[in-house]
């Protein structure tokens, strides 16, 4: 690695990144710039400033990125109805490209040679941060301390802090789980979750009540869509971040959004994780409902075919790749007429769509009705349609390729 004079560190103010800040100075003899992002993780980020100052950091960036995060990353992803391996709504994955973007932008602003992060060498986040950084600033250098040092346990990190006079909180009753949160979700890994057979403890969950403890009265919501995005709830205009925050609140209150999955990491291993994504779970269900009446059949089916590829690109860290951007253009084009209203019911962990309407609806009641359609659809036409579609099957059967033989 070339000589490094300054490095921008993705800094939370917690144990790991506090150690990393000091370790970078001692190991690379460089100046450290810290960057702390508020992505709606539910914790105050401003205390990170005092912690960085106590470490002697002079250039400190603390930024509220909640609106940009939801508007430019979460909403575009949900236009595609994105879900990884059938269950994961990509709450961690979608936050990483924004953090990577700001890291390299701050590196350019401050004249830094490198960026650094606290992701381990076993996980996906190292890939996501670094692929994003290299795509946006090809010459940037990346320092990943977990791939270099031998401070591979909490005890060793605390000993390092004691030796170097780093003040860190030593919370009693600390959660046994590794958690990551932003406005889209909160994730839990480690502890008893490393046994795929072990049921999560109820007191692990932070954002939602259990469905059993949810209210006995359902909650109805009316979501207004414009070009594929929610712009109002119950008639009240909201910004993207306000939409997601509100849906998280009411969804969590009604037991919506818990998942417990084993996923395939990009680095090759399987990992068990639990996630709370109340707002995202509602958004996925409602978006498919508004698309059901506004999208052409073949457009909808093509989106469904491409979605797993799109989800995989995001999960694996290729948000800034040309193929993801190409897919996004196609997805966004499909959303031009995806406007209208969806009415949903939340009840004890369930989301039920109970109504949908749009000025752009392709649902024609005069044709779809089971009553007298007054000639809008000639049912006799179906016979020729069926025969033409059966032609190749009939030819094959005539050649003795009868599946019953």
C-alpha cells in the first residue's frame, strides 16, 4: 500500500471504530478524518463528535442523510419490489452505497489518500463498501483493520483501549447480538442466533411487538402513490423519510415486519439473521397492489423475472455498477403510470390489501365482470386462442410424443 497521509474513517463512536481511529494513527502514522452518518438508526449521532475530539481528531463530519437515503436508495429499490432470496428486504445492503459515496466524497474534499471501515473480513459489508469506493474513486486506497490486526475479540479491543487511554462505555447487560440499524430496518446476528434451531428471545426485538401482543383492533391506512413512490399517507403529504418512519411506527405497533432467515453471503458462507422491517414490509405489499392495476401484464412479469438479479446486485455490493444502473432506468420507466391509492389493513402481524384505485388503472370492469358484459368481450374468441396455443402440443402428440404413453 502506498504511503498514506490522511484517511477518512466511517466512524460510529463505538468500541470498534474508536480503536480503529487510534490504530490507524499508530500503524500508518496518518491523520484521521471521521465520518458519521445519521441514516435513521434511532441513536443520537452528535455524541460521536465529542468522542472523536477526545481522540484528537480535527476534521469531523456528522451528517443527516435520512432523506437522501430513503429518496435515492430505498425508494428506487422498492420500485423493483426487491427482495433477496425470497425474504430479505436488504436493509443493511442498501445503506452501504450511500456511506461509500460520502466516504470518497469526503476523501476528495479533505485530500485524503484512503478510506477505512470497521467491517470484518467474514461479512458482506467489506465488499459493499469497497466495491462502491472503487467504482466512484478508482485510485482510492482502502484500509480494513479487521483484515490486518489481531484484535479479534471484545476483550482484546478493551485491553487496547486501556493501554492507549481510549474512553469507551462499558455497558452492563450489553446486548449479545451484533446489530445494525437504519431507517429501513434493524438486524440481529450472533449470540444464540448462531444456532439456526434456536428461537430468538422475545426481548431481542426492538421495533415491533409480537403479533400475539398486537392490538385487537386493525388499523387501516391509505397510501397515495405517484410514479411508484408513496407521497402521502391518509391524505397527508410526507417526505420519503417521513413516510418510512411513520410506517415503521405503525407497522411495529401491529407486529408487522419480523423475519428470521438463513441467507447466503457473497463471501461464501451461510449466515442466520433476524430482521425487523415494518415499514419496508408494508411498502412491498402496497406497491405490488398499485402495480397490479396499473402495469401491463408483460411489463409486470418482466420486472418479476429481473428482480432477483437486481436484488443480488444490491446484496453483493454492485449498486454503482453499470448493470444495476441500466436495470434502474428500465424499472423507473415502468413506474410512469404507477400512481393512485392503496388501502391496507394491519392486524396482528398481517398486511391485507383491501382496496386499490388509479386514474391509470388497466382494470376494466366492463370486461372483467361475471355479469352481462354487453358485448365488451366475445367469449367465442377464446376457442381460436386456445387452439392456436395448443397447435405445437397437438403436432407433438400426433408424432407419438404423448405424455400418457
